C-alpha cells in the first residue's frame, strides 16, 4: 500500500522516509509540554529520523511489553507501561517515548521498583479514591483506577484520585486526555526529584513538578496542556546533552550557582522555575498537594530515596476530576458551548492550541506507523536479546 510516498509492508514494520514537516515545522517536543517548544534538539532529532523503520502502534506496544516481561515485569504493569511509552512516541514526544524504556529498566535493575507489584484500589464511598501502587509503575495504578474515578466523578460531580508509592516516569497528558474524552475536566500533578532551585536560590529544592489540565470538547480533540513548572523539563535537557547542543539562556545554573548553557552542568547543578517567583509558588503548591497532603515523598525525599537524579523518581500523584454539567446545573448555560467559544477564540488569535501538534503526529502514526531511527531499533534489539544484562548504566 502506498501512503505519503511510502511502501507499507505487512507485519506492522516497514522501512521508509518520514516527512514530519506538517507535524513539527521547525519545532520539537518538550517533555511535560505540548510538543511545541522551539529547540535546537529538533534538527539533530530530525536527522536521526531520515532513514527509519516504520512500526505499527500495536506491534510496537507488543515489542515494548515483551522486553519488559523478559526483564521480569509482570504482564499487567508491563502492558500499562508499554502503552504509555508508545503513546509518547506515537504523538511525536521523543522525550517521553522510547527514551523512557531503558530508564524504567535501569530503575528495575537498581532494585528501586517492584516489577510484580499490582496496584490496590481503595474506592470507599466518598469523593476520594486511593491507589497504593506498592512501589510499582504509575501507569498500572492509573489504568486500574480510571474507571472508578470516572464513575465517582459522574456520581458526585467531582472526585480525587491519590496514587501513592509509584515509580513515575510518564507525562501527565494521557490521564487528563482520558478523562476529557469521558466528558470530564481534570487537573493532574505530581512532584519529582529535587533538581530545581527556587527563584532567588541556587540549590535544588523542588522537582520539575508537572501540572496538566484537560477539558472536553464536543466535536474536537480535548483541550489539553501539560508542562513542567521548571523553565524546561529535565528530559529536554537530557535530549540536549545527547544531541550535543547548548541550552537556551535562563534554563539552569551550575553547581556554583552561575548561569549555564551546558546541559551536563545543568544536570549537575539546578534547573530554574518558569515565571520567576510565580513558577516557584506553583511548584511549591504541587509539592504540598501531591506530596505532603498524600503522605508521600516530596521531591527532596524522592531524590534521596533514589540516591540522586539519574533514575526516575518514586513518589505520589494527585488527579482531580470534575463533571462540568454538574457544576453548571441550574445556570441555564451549557459549559461545553461556553468553553468552545473561549477555545475557538484562543485558536483564532494564536493560530494553534496546546496539544494540536501531538494530535497531528498521532494521525500520521495511526495511518503510516511510528517512525523509529536506526538507533532506536538497535536499542530495542539489544534489550530484546539481552534483557536486564543489556541495560546500560544511566548517563
């Protein structure tokens, strides 16, 4: 079958050339953002994708799940982790795609995640649902709790999900997008490990502390944003380091507290919050709500538990869900229509909306498969053949 000048072969795999100009014209994907952040990493990433193997979404999910199971992860969490990793790759978010697979395995090899842990849901009867991840992977906890959270929110108008003791490595947009597609608005947040200095400081105290929001739309993809409260997410700094490119000004300081554009110096030093004191305040709020309030680790504790910031952190997460119809009941106004007026006006003035590039990339991936570079294919082969013994050290 011929699509976009590519010959589609059977079995979910093919070799070809991927034209991404319609999806990412001159821009690349930010870690906890909308895949729209301008970056010099983009050029290096585009070069690596010129000669690519194209993989069907389900085929790639099966391969990633198989690698996780070879390494000792139980089928339920392995499937959940595979789906969220492939979703990042599918949507053109390189920093949350296959880039994360070996990181998960590094944590497993270090003994800092429970590979066979199955989350336990305590639904209760009120608006608060709790999931104990048991030291396992966060996506498994989310997949278990999602139906109960949706049902409880529709019943009560609002509900909260507290996930505790989870290995968190993924973006937050899959959660809020799931809820938006179920007709619910939502907010998701979590701490990280302490790699960010507060405004006016130089020592890491806060995490990158992502914050995501989703709003349902009647006849369009949900309005979704997901961003780190640091100027840039740590994963984007890691991509700059791998690409050998400098950071933009104002992203980070080195160990001595001096501004730096060197990615390794930034990783050894501290990132900065966005919006100066405002970003610091929002980041601190996330530490309090998704750390202290849940009785789980905040970012300094998560860093100390992991022995540094080389591996994904283990902490908690908080998801708040709202039924717009319940809140608007009796007002005579339709929250969906009211929301559409604002969203359409935003798009009219700015020319695009958050997550539009992700959705466009997803459309291409569904039609033509996901383009993987030779390096990515080599990593999959290495992990498939060698299991945990083939996992490289962080860095």
